[in-house]
C-alpha cells in the first residue's frame, strides 16, 4: 500500500508542478493587445466567476486591450471602451483589429497610399494584423488581405511595429 501512495503522490506532483510553474511565469507588462479566443466570452465586473457578468461576447477574434492583470484574470477594454474582467483562457495572443467607424476603408496592395486598392472593408470588420510598420498593417479578413493605415483600425498602437 505505501508503494501505491508514493506513486500516486509522484503523479500528483508531476501534474501540479508544470501548472504551478506556468502560473508563476512573469506576467506581461500592461497595457497590451490581445483578442477573444472563445466563441463565448463573459466579461465580469471583477476578477472572479462570482462577480456578475456584464457582457457576453460571441465574436471570436474581436480585439481587446489588456489594461490590468490579477492572477488568471485580465481587465480588458473593448473597441467601444467597455471595460471589465475576463479569464485569461478566453483570450488569445493572436493580433487582430477592427475597422473604425465611418466610410469603408481602402486596403492597398502595398503600404503606400498610391498603391492600387485591393478591396474596401466596412466599419466593424475584424481581421488579423501582421507586418505593421510606418503607420501601415497587413490586414487579413478571412484570407483576403491588404495594407491599411493604422489610424483606420482599432487594435494596434500608432507607432507599433509587428514583424
């Protein structure tokens, strides 16, 4: 019987140690950009599941800004400025952005206003961003991509570079 207990303890320790090490990893500095990973993500008034839910997001890839960290919870701000807390497992490091309000925005073949327009994206369109520099980002909407000016999207800092 003692041998079984020892094996069981070793198994428990083997499972818990990696989780504890991950939980103790240094948190990212805030603020930073992320996106909603889950098809259903509840925003709450505080950092815990006992706090009331204020908003249920059903739009994966929606960009959010993480402004505070508390254990497994992140205080976030959405594109409309609504703030609240979300479990970190509901978030992704995948960089996304949303087209700002106004007229449809032009997406160009190159990061240059003079380059040909590939297509236009309406306000509220969400896409994945990459290769941001010099005020432009490559913006991919379901496999269709083009360059858009940073000031026309929410989800990237004005002077940010993404490689």
